C-alpha cells in the first residue's frame, strides 16, 4: 500500500499539485481512485511533505530577512531596483507610496516636489534608499527620463510598477457630480487625450523603455506590474479612465508573451476601493451595498500583493489580472 501511495503521490505532483495546498490534493485524490484507503494514505503523505517544505521555507525566511515579504515592504528580491510611477492626485500626505528605489519611501506631502522631502522610516530595519522625481507622461519623450534618473541614482531597473494616471471623471450624459464630489464632464477629445496619453500610451511607453533597457543589458530577470480599474462592462462616470485602463491591460498582456524569453513576468493588479484620501461616506455606503465589493483597503495592502508578484515566489504567475476584493 505504501508503494502504491508513493506512486500516486508522484503522479499528483506531475499533474501540478501546488506546494502548500495539501487540501486541494486530498480532494483530487478522494474523488478519483477506486482504492479510498490508498488515496487517503497518499494525501497524508502529501500533507507531511508539504508541511516539512513550508516549515523549511519559513525557517529560511527568518534566517534571511532580505527574503521576507513584511509589511515594511522590503523588496522580496535582494538588490532589485523598482521604478514605480504614480499619479500626484493618488498620493495623500501620508501614503508612503513607492517611487524609485529598493523600498517604499515615506512622503510628507504631494508628489509634485517630493524628491527633496523623502523620509526613510524603518531605516533601522536595514531599508534601502529611495529617490523621487516628477515627470509628465503626456510628453511622449518622458518615459526615458525616469529610467535615466533611476539608473544614475540606483542602478538598472528590474521591476516596473506601472500606475500613473491622468484621471478625470467623464461621462456620456450631461455631467453631474461624481461620487467623490468632483464635477463630471462630458466625454470629449480633451478628456480622451488626458486619459489615453498617460494611462494607455504613457504606460505602454514605460513598458517599452523598460524592455529595451532590459534586453540591451542582457538581463534575465524582470517584473512588470500594472494597475487597472473598470472592466468588460466599462466604467460608468469614468468612461475614458476605464477605456484607457483596458488598453493598458492589453499592452501588458502582449508584453507577457513577447518578453517572457527575456525572464520578464507581467501581470495586472485590480485593487479594491483604495483609500488614498478620497473615500467619503457615500463611497463607504456604496461598498456596503455592493455585491462585488468587500473591502476598503489602504495603499500598503495593495503594495503587499505587488511585492509578492515581484518576488521569485511568483515566478510562474504571469498574464493574470489579479482581482483583489
């Protein structure tokens, strides 16, 4: 029976049972083979193997702090450099949003003139260095400048967090007020240009610049993580914003397959409602009533997922829209 169980365990592993998910393996075992006793025995062997593996990984993470994924948000890959683009209106005074560096800097004001005011909280944990600059992605020549700046200050960029936006609330109706209190405007050439020049074209050019430099230096490891909103049913009251995000998703998915041979993975993160200072009582009530929304989160909650996707633990995760709730 033991021999049969071991053979069945090996077959399951070949079939792709994920490390650490013995319960999933157990369901697959019990539902299929005719010999239930063998299946249950094999499931127990799998649990033991996975438990030992997880314990070893935890021990290694504790022994090597640089490999952890803590809320302090060190990069999970030691020595990697991140370039993260953010929209100024998305960063409240205390957001601690990542810009360039190997950890997230703390900002004491809006992004606009952030570079001289970078703080380094948690420096006692051995945090790395972070720098910031301002760039307008509506300018087609802008994407090269953040890379030049990041390389001069920190070295080649390994991870691109693609999150810039030219957000405006536009609609096909006659206007009105957005849930945030902002006045909505009609969809026009101007609103299209504002959104698509940054959220679609600007972010596509950031991917292109990242890829070109990565390939030129013959690098073999990289990460692209974009952020999106909206969906196949559009984004009412933010029509151009949702459309531009859809374009960014398609650019990113193309990058997945074109850049995989160069060791780059690419994914999209779809955050839930994220309170960067704009969430009011009306938004909170909307989330409570919604059947699709569950949490109102902080930026660092989303950053934790991005940190995981930037790690070697996520090396097989690509071409996904990771929908957070």
